[in-house]
C-alpha cells in the first residue's frame, strides 16, 4: 500500500506540489482505483456467478423447503447444485474479502505518519514531513475529529477545521454507500428476496452501513474517510458498467437461443412433434439408402443372370416336373411291363 501511495504522490506532487493536501487526497483516490482495477476481473466473475445463481434460485428455494430440518443434507444438495451450474460461492466473495487487508494496510500506513517517525515503509523522512504538513482547508489528513484539542494543535490544526472538512466528506461517503447498496438490492431477484432472513438482512445493512460510514469519521483519519468515499464512488460506477455489460451478454445469449429455435425443424400441419425426429432420420439416411438400393438392384440382376443359364441366350430354362405327371407316367410304365 505504501508503494502505490508513494507512486501516485510522486505523480500528483509533481503537478500540485509535494506538500499540497489535494495531491495527497488524489493519491489516496488513485490508490483505491488502482486496487479496484486489479480486482475488476474477480468482480465480473462475482456478478456472473450471481446471475447464474439467480437462474436456479427457485431450485434453491425448493431445496430449502425440502431439507429445512436436515441442514447437512441441504448443504450437500446445495453444493451439488452449484457444481452442476458451475457456480463457486467462495469466488463470489473474493473481491469483498480482498478489500479487508487493503483497508487494514492503508490504515496502518497512515498511522505511521507521525512527527517522530524517520521513515514509514517506503516513505523517507521527507515523505513523512510532506504528509504531516499537507492539509485541505486547514484539516490534516492524518488526524481525526475526536482527537484531543492539544494533539490537533500539535499537528497544526483545530477541531473546527477538522469538522468543517471532515463532516461533508463523511456525508458524501455515507450517501455513496447507501446508493451503492440500494442499487445492489434492486438487482436482487424475487426468488432470492423471498427468504425473509435474506430480505431483512439486506434492508438492515442498507441503512446500517451508511450510518457506520458517517460515524467512522469521528474515530478514523480524514484520509480513511477519503478512502471510503473513493471506494463507494468506484463501486457505484462499477455496478452500473458491469450490470450493463452482463445484460448485453445475456441478451446475446437469448438471441442465439431464439435463432437456434427458429432453425430447428418444426412439425408439418397434422404431424406429431415426435414424427419430426423420424423425418430427420429418414432424411439423413436417404443418401445411404440410394446407395443400398443400387447395390440391391445389382445383386438381383446378377441372380437373374445366373438363373437364366449364365451365358447361353438361346437355351430354354429347364422345366420342373410336377409330382402328378411323374406319378401318371410311372403307372403307364407298370401296365406295359405287365
């Protein structure tokens, strides 16, 4: 975190000045944007997994009703259903889980900017002094509103300056958090919200999270409030962008399915649907049937030639003697001998 923050401070400090508070604020913003770009691919996978789960959410509801008294069996069936549809619920939580160490690391780096520190990870003494001297309209980025007045004075600021700058930032971050969670709730399917616990938890978090963001500014540095604000603003834009992207993908899939249905053979008037498959099989075997018919004709011709005597065209076929004529000629022979 210190390396990314140092890089962006070098970029914006060159333009605005190394001790400029807005240069440090933009460095925090672009630190968040850099990390969120890295997490963009897992975020897309998370949204796709959510859309897949929305398709078979009625099946999930049936499993919950069927095995509501057998939690272990329900977990096994849910895992089996998810594997069949290629959904990994742990992978969907990855972007949110990765932001926890990012926040803790940034908080630890910001708390390392103290007047006594000779260095702070990648920052040398000049970098430490630059952060301490930076302010936005008199509010220091490394301080928070609930610090004692004597500590604030030691850093060259006052509580009034901290409130004047920190409170609007806290309100903006809180509104961004509420808007982001509200958009996420609207994207939830009716089947997923049919569970009372899920619906209640979603509404609870939609109001509690913004309130937590609002009051966190009293005990966290101004730079952390900037982190919350940048993170929620990015999430708001990312949800809009990725939702439209996934919607377009699903629309293309629907168009392909419709095109495939149109190309599929349809039963003729009066023909049963099951007869279409037989008609396809007959059509597929027509080419092979013609060859077989030609072969059968050749074989029958050969047999006819063999029966006619093979080579003599003037030869008459031998007539078979009938049993009645043979018996009559035998009786005549016996009379003559007598």
